[in-house]
C-alpha cells in the first residue's frame, strides 16, 4: 500500500536563489530532491540519536511503522507513533531525533 499525503507549509520567502545547497547545513541521511522551494532527505534511525538544524521550516514524516521522538532545545518532546505521522519543526533551532526502540524511517522536507 502506498501512502500519499498533502502537507502545506507556509514560506514567506522567495525560495533559494540556487538549487545546489551551497553552504547550507546538510540534512541528515541520504539527500534526495533539491529545488528552489525544498530539499529532501531519507533517514533510518536505529540506536544513535541524530541532530538536525532547522534553518528553514522542516517537515518530518514517519514513513513506516515505528516510533520517533523529536526533542527540542527547551526539553519539550514530541513523538510520531504511526506511519504517516508528521511534525513541523520551526526554523532557527536544533532538534534531536531518536528512534523509539525499533528502527524509525523518516522523510525530511526542508521548505525554503
């Protein structure tokens, strides 16, 4: 079964001036598509936590069954607990992603 979900994230910018990624912070995982409007990455978390610097609004999607904890700098935590669950990270902060015991596969979409 395929999962398709439309996610809208407001961007008040004109997008990136180029699609190369330039000197931007790298997204964790395997980088996918890059355009003026977004960058994507795929990542499977196992035992080690991963930090992500949200330089722009960033959408995290749990793409398969699993569990993902998203920790914010102030200690607040959000969890994604079913395939298709999403979280939107605000720009300007560093977040820590952790699997909830079993591997967690996520898609990361940075809105430019």
